C-alpha cells in the first residue's frame, strides 16, 4: 500500500478571496488542487495538516482576522474547502497545530463537524474527553495504520480543556504509541514542531524523533517551519529489538500558502510517497519512499488573481 503525505494547508486570506466564484458568495478550491490531485488520489492513504479552521463566517463576513491580544492571524476558511480536499484525494487531516484554537473551542468543534460531514477522518483535536480517548486506525489493502497528531502550542491561545488539543508531551505520546503498537501494523506520528523558517531541524526535534523511533514509530511527519526540512530514511532497531525501516520528514513545508516574509521557500513543499509491504509473516515494512516537489503559483486568469499548487518541475 502507499501513503501520500503533505505539510501545511495554510489558507491565507488572498487564497480564499481568489477561490470566490465571480458574482457569488460561494467558493471553489478545486482549481487550486487540480494540478496535484492525481498524485494525491493515486495513493491508498493521503494525509495533510489542516492549518486553518472551519469556524463559520464572522458577522462582518470575513474569514481571516488578527488577534487583538497577540497580533497573530486567526485562520478560518469557507466550508467548501473540506469537500474540495476530499475530492482532491485527502483521506485524513491532522488538526493539532498552533492554529487549532483560532476559532475558540466552538470553532474547533465546528471544524471537526465539517470534516465529518465531508467524510474526512481526523486526529489531533477532540470535542470531548471521550472522543480524545479514541484512536484513529485506517485500514488500507489489509494494513492497519495508526495515526497520531500533536502540536507544540496554540499561539498563546488558552485551551480551556486539555483534551481539546493534543500537545507534545512525551509521556502522553509514548502511552498512545504503546496502545496503538498492539493494534496496528504501521504507526504514523504527526508533529507540529520546530522553528519557523529554519531549513534544518533543531536539537529538540532530533531528540524527539530518535525517541519515537526507539518506541516504535515507523513514520514521523513534521510541519510548522513553513519550509522544507530533510527527510530521513533509515533502518533502526526499536525498544523491542525490531529492525525495520523508519521515515522522518522533519518538515514537509507549506503545501498551500502565499509567500511569507518574502521567503520563496515558503511556497515550496513536497508530496512524500511511502510504499509499505506486509510479508507472509504479517510484518509490515517500508520498502521505498519518493518525493514529488511542489510549489504554489500565483497567476492571472480572466483578469483575476488565482493560485495553483503544481508539481515543481512543470
């Protein structure tokens, strides 16, 4: 089976405005993904990080706002994005990131309801303590894939209940991994961590990746720096003496974004393709990885600004 993974879906205001249908109050994001949808649909399981919310339009009719307290952007997107992501090929979206609480607890809950309505599975945030104790296991071609998601923080926005957002706390992560190891063939851990705009991982990222590999993670997918960081593919032994291939993508970059801080690297990303095989003894291993570089292009179409995610070589 194959997994396709991408980084941040950073739905900035100008991208939302460009997706608005002419003479209408509705939106279409399908053209944004048309150039990469074949790559996403081809995989048996496609994962991305939803770095926005579906909090509902505010009374002024706006989506993105800024926090009066911190000055940080508060991301929010039209519900139409969810359906277009599903049609583009996304099966799972991780929701634990520094913008999880941009719409408050009500926005977080509404976001998950919108994803449910469009048939997109999710992990990283929860509407209740009970939901936070459920684990996401996806079955594809006879292989059970457990997926976990955690974030370093929430941009200083208070989280009224700890179960709303999965934070990067080592004890919790290892406990969750121990539970899923007994029930899955492959364990994927998604981490929103690292330093923004840094193209190499820092010491804390590396320590955490080594620890999670040791405790049985097979794939680690990183996001948050807004730029690409290295992908590591190696064979290591875990805490049980099991020798298997592991993949760590420290940052998959911005799959969707405008250029941030005039940095051209913030509109470049990749689709990471991971091939997994289960042998006759029922043991799954990663046999191959492949990278498809992508970029976000800003173009003029019929007198309007448009955005397109395209393979970088095209």
